[in-house]
C-alpha cells in the first residue's frame, strides 16, 4: 500500500502547474491543500440558493475531489487527517476572501479552478485505483 501512495505521489509530481517553479517539479502539500480547499469552496457556492438539488452531481464531484486531495496530502506529508482538514479550512477562508474581491475573484475562477479540478480528478482516480487494488 505504501508503494501505491508513493506511485500516486510520483504521478502527481508529473503534473505541471504554472504556480510551481520550474526548479521544483514536485507537487507540494500546499498545492494539494489549495486545490482541496478550492474544490470545497466551489462545492459550497454551487449549493447556494437551492443549488443543492440542481447541482447535486457537481457538488458531489467537488466534494469527492477535495476528500481525495486531502487523503493524498495526509499520506504524502505524514500529517494527521485533522491537521490536513484544519489547513484546508484555513485555505478555504483565504479563497473566499479572494473570490469576494471583484477582478481577483474572476481571475481566480478562470485560473485556479481548472487546475484544481484537473488535480482533483487525478486524485480521485488514484484513490479509486488504490481502493480497487486492495
């Protein structure tokens, strides 16, 4: 099982994002937490104003992606899940502040959401693959 998580970490390291420097190819704990928080915030936004019913599938997708990202963050950093959740909640608050800042919020949606959605999809695949191989 440790081998599979090491493989998952290596797979994530292969993903390249513009927010990461060229000298540092490894995906960082902060990137995983940032994207987990981004997915959670967007899930919450989709649930506003009776959106829980209308956007149920998207909300579930974002929540699953956030959970997978946090699981991988916990394993790769060797942190307790409670610490990872706390870090994710702190990052969520920072994201909400950015989203309420007009043009910055729009830029965030256009740049960060696609990256975090892709990373979240990959995380779900890795977690599902790991579960299936048990």
